[in-house]
């Protein structure tokens, strides 16, 4: 039972019952609702701004977890890029060097991928930049891995054909030259015997009597036999494959024919004095990927280290060509 309230009436000098009319009662109810609602709003605002709702706290935990996982994935991507870069370095500077293959051009390794709208569907979100950047890293690694996979396939084929390549490389001298006295002119800038001017000599001249035997310096196929009365005279061109070709000029006689398969050490012709020549000799050239290279670097099969050093010293001396 509610307690009765009394008020002191100063006019009658007595206590009278306190009676609340309906207006006062309505005002009290409204005031109570307003103050309670205001307090509730303040409480909710403080709670949401400083503590967050249960759903927000759960979402924040999930976001923190995803951020951590993204950082971990980013670090793993960086590690994969480093490993892939090491594989590329080994491929270009070890594996391909061993098998005498050209390194893969950087333009091929860094070739573009995708199209202009490849990442369009990932745009328009709060964290789109993070997602797009990660997608680009993955695409970049995928592109590099594809190129590297193709490269390893090529290296595998080179390894499988290594024995054939070793037999095809021009690795001996084309004439018997045990005392190393038959090389009269070396690769490089030399004096022309006819015009007395310096010119680039693309091969090595072996001075020997007419009829001296000439041998194929590696396995291959006779690509061309040319008979001339000028220039390099009678010439044999052998294609050894793997980017190697050798030519034998100023011959007096041929012992092979066009298209014939030859083996290293096989007799292919005889020294002569045909074409533009001062005396009987063999002009011998080695070409790698259609560019002339110094033949003395390919005499390793029939030279000792001491003989090779001696030839290098002699090649540095000025000399006159014989053609």
C-alpha cells in the first residue's frame, strides 16, 4: 500500500493530504520518460563510442585477424619472390652457362600480364587497394614462374643432349700442329698482306704445304662446299648445330660433299693456295650464333694448359695475315 503524503497548510495551520491532479501526474510521467530516455541515449552513445557493440567487437577481432593473415601472406609472397629471383640468377648464370645457352632476356622475364580491366571487379571497396596490390603480386609471381618453368624445360633438353653437344663443339685444331708452329696469323686486327692496312681477321691461319690434311673439328653436317678463284677460295662450311659453324678456306681438294654428316677428326680436305692467298695455308673460322669468335679458345681437346698459354701469348703479338 502506497504511503500517504501530507503537506502543511499555513492558512489553516494544519496538515492536509497531498492530492496530485491529472495534469501533474501526466507531467511527471512525461518528465520521467524524457529523463530516462536521455540517460539511456547518453549511456548507449558512451558504450558504442568507447566500448562498441558485441557485433562490432566481433567484427574488429575478425578484421585484426585478417590484417595479421594479410601481413603473413605478404611476407610469404616476398620470400617467394626472393627464391624465384635466386632461381632466375642460377638459371642465367650457371645452368645456361654450362650448356652454352643464351640467358633469357629481361624483357621476356618481365613481360606484362592481363588486361587494363583485369582488376576492375576488385575496385570500389574500402580496402580495394590492398586486394588489388596482392592480386598484382600473385599475378607477377605466376608470370615469372611460367617463364622459369619453360626455361627449365629448355635446360632439361640441353642436358639430355649434352653428350651430343660436347661431340659437336669444334674442340680440336683442324690440322696436326703438335709443335704449335703452324699458326701464322691469329684472330683480331692484323695487317693485310696485299693492301698493307690493318683489318679484322676473323679466323686463324695455319701455314702448311699443299696437300696437308684438314680435319673436321666437331661433329656436324657439311652445309656448303664453295669453289672460288678469289676471296677465301675453295671453302667448306660445316654446321655443328647448337649455334656453332666452322669454315675451312683456301683448300686444294675436298674429301666430303654437300649434306654429308661428318665426325670430329674426320678428313674433309687438303690445304691449298686457292683464292686470295700469299702461300699455301688454311684459313679457319669458328662462328657462334652467326658471330665470329676466337678459334684458339676451342682447341682445348688437343692442347695442354701450357700449350694454351703459349698460344695466347703468341696471339697477342702483331702479325700479318696470309689472305
